């Protein structure tokens, strides 16, 4: 995977403010790769290799949290995002307006 692309994705994620969420597709559009939402998810799953990024603020298009990552809901709740049953409640309210 291209290191420049990885850092483009992580830099976009770094801009998401606390208390807001973004979607994989939204990040893909921001970096000019609108059809690569899955690639964004893959990069975020490996983000620990590149440093500390607020990847917990990225959810799928329906507001569902990443499977197998129970800490994500806790981290979002600590920032004031309402989460229930593995999903952000009222996604539109918390969606980052980038």
C-alpha cells in the first residue's frame, strides 16, 4: 500500500473534531478516492503502526461501529456521541461537516 495514500487518509481522520464522526465514504471522498471506502477501513484497521489517530470517530454509512472493537463505543461516548447497540444514534446530529 502506498505510504502517501495512508497518510492522506490518516491526516483526514486527524481533522475530525471531538464529538463528531465521519464515515469511511466521507473520508474517501475527502482524499479524492470516492469509491475506496473499504480501503479507508483497511488503513484505519492498521493505523496503530503509523501513530495515534482518532480512528474511533469513523463509522460506516449507517452509523455502525467497527466490528470487534468494543472500545470504539466507549471512546465516542466519552466525547458526547450517543451510541447504542453498536451504532451512533442520530448520525446526522454527530456527522462532521467537512
